[in-house]
């Protein structure tokens, strides 16, 4: 009975033609290529998101390091060789990989809500420092690894340090 049932089932079925197989393969290829392209895009987006997250973490780590450091009064000493003159900037955290940190420190006038003006005789020294500094930390990174000339993305953190 098994043979008889199989012969009846197979009697009307002659299989797929060569054209039908080619069309099915073409459709499968188009869907596969679309899937692979979307997977590639998702991987690039994930890598960029990871780089941005690392840059933000570096900026916050740098900010915490600056908050712990002693206050640098940029108006105390005019002469570069003077021991009272602070270092030119706060120490940077160690960075590995394709990241670069830039720290900008500006003595801030809280009354006028504006930065103090630098001295005309020495552009490295500010006229006054009331004990408030606006600090901007910029962490730049490149999306294309191993290209030190291309800094095409950045994360910035800005805050104030008070001399207490």
C-alpha cells in the first residue's frame, strides 16, 4: 500500500523547472544582500556608539580629576619662571586609542556672567581671578581607526570650578 500511495502522489508532480529555481535563487540573493547590508550598518552604528560612550566616559573622568585637583589661579604671577605661577593647565587623564582631550580654563566673572579679559602685556595671564573658572573639556575621536589626522566627532563637557 505504501508504494501505491506514493505513486499516486508523485504522478502529478514533475518538479521545478530551471527558470523557477533561478528566480528563487535570485530572490534569496537579493534578500540576503539586503540583510548583510543592514547588518553592516548596524555594526558601524554600534562601533560609533561605543566610541561616543568611551569619549563621554573620558570627559567625565577628566572632569572628576579636575574637581579633585587644587585650584589654579591664573592671575597670581605674571612671570613664567615665578614659582607662584601655576602650571598652564590641569593635568590630563591618560588616554589610549584614538582619543584626544583638550581642556580650556577661563576665569569667570560671576557678576557679569562673562569671562575675564586677558592682560594686554601678557596674553597668558588674566587681570583678575575671583575664584571661579569655567572649564570646558573636549574629547575628540575619529570614526575611522588609525587615522590621526581625522578628528571628526567629539564630546564636550562644561562646568565651573570654585576656589574654596
